[in-house]
């Protein structure tokens, strides 16, 4: 079965950093394009970042460009999202996706 488990969320002050992880099972991420999406409280899903199958073509939403970095570690079948200079508007549930498959999410709260 395909499964993706996110972790690494938490409470952080504005300007802080977090690294989210998404451990995949049931498929090999080296052969897949992967995506991070998020959902702020009371709002719809927002695309955050994506990485190509080969890992050499990351793309980012304008709202996170220059602050977030998406990456893969094929050896441990894990997708990452390094988040720096976090802002209150980054608060929400973060999910990794492969096509229509999505994990259960990890919560990020940016607040002083």
C-alpha cells in the first residue's frame, strides 16, 4: 500500500525555521515527482513546492520562494521541506503528495 507520513511540524516564532519530512512507503520517490501543499485554518489547499522525478527541477509558490527548499533523499525514500524565515501566514497543515495520494499532514504554527 502507498503511504506517506509527514513529521517535523510544531510551534515556531516568526523568523524561525523548521524542516518537514515525508517518509514514503509502497513506492520509490526516486521515480516520482512530489509536491508539498498546505492548508491554512479555514482556507483551501495551497500548492507550496514541487520537485521533479530527477530532483533537479524544484518549483515554488511565490509566497515561499527564497525561504523554502524542497528536496529528496532517495536512499531513505524521504521528501523534505526546509522552511526558513517563517511568517505567521505560513501557519497551517502541511501535506506531501504524489499525484492524488496525500499523507495525513503535519501542523505548523508560526506565532510569537
